[in-house]
C-alpha cells in the first residue's frame, strides 16, 4: 500500500486548518507588526514546535488518554482561555495609548521622520516570542481532539515507524512554513508603515478577537 497519498491528505487537512485565522494567526501577526521580523519568526517556530508535540501525543495515543482525563483537559482548556484573554486585554490596553508625537529628523526619509528607530531585539525578546507561540498552541486542547480525529480517520491500523516520523516532519515543516510566511508578510516595511497608520484600531480589533476566542474556548466543551 502506498503511504504517500495518505501523507498528502494529512498535509492538506492540516494546511487548511492552519490557514483558517485563529489564535496562532492573530498572535503571530501582532508580534510581527509590533516588533521585528525575527521576533515574529520565533513565535512561528514556537507554534510549529507545539503542533509537533500535539501530533506526537496523538500518534502515541496519549492525546486520547488526555481527552478521557476530564480534569486535566478542562485545566488546559481554561488555562488557554485565560491566556488568550490576557493577551487580548494587553492589545486593548495598548490600543488605548496614544503614540508620542513623532520626532522630525531634518533631511531624513519620510518613513524615518514618522517614527523613532526601534532598538534591535535582545535574545530575551526572541525567547519571549517563542514562548508566546508555544503556549498559544499548547494551551488549546482543541489541537488534541483535531489530531486524534485526523489520525483515527486517515492512518491505517499498522504503519512503519518511518511514516510516523514523516508525518511529524511534514506537520512541523508546514506549520513553521505557513506561520513563518505570516510573520514575514506582517514584518515587511510596507506592512509596518500601514500598521503605524492604523495601529490603535488594528490592535483593538485583534485584542477583541483574541478575547472572543478565549471566551469561546472557555465556553466550548
């Protein structure tokens, strides 16, 4: 039996799920807009790591066990809801702050005259962004149910060990590739210039979206 079509089916299903805007998308886009390209890429790597962890648990059958432990599942779900709401409230609070008056630099380029240059990110900024991506994905137990159902529906009863490795490699590559592309897109100079013009309403929109997703996660069973 050829396993390549099965691998492609899993890849397509995951890519469709990843492209659909959700907590990961909003978090990465905001970190990329408000920070540097590398910071957004670090958060995308965190999401990719968490995706591989959830898929590994599902392949090992531990995700199904987690789903049966109602108290642990509920703890992760409520913790994830609180984390998303906290991140959203931070954006709402940032949207309420007015930017300081821009310092006009003589003979500077138009973009340089509208904003002071940002300092280069430190290692802790990259680690914080990676942690944000990791926690955003890990604290969403819907990933547990997603991978359990996908593997139950698509994987044959017995597959060689190398195929499990190929599945995890595909998931990690697609996750890092897609969310890394999102980070690069929103960290582009054009996106940065547009973001500075609409920072407050955009932060408010993303904040409301994340708070809403957190509330939905808390209300879902």
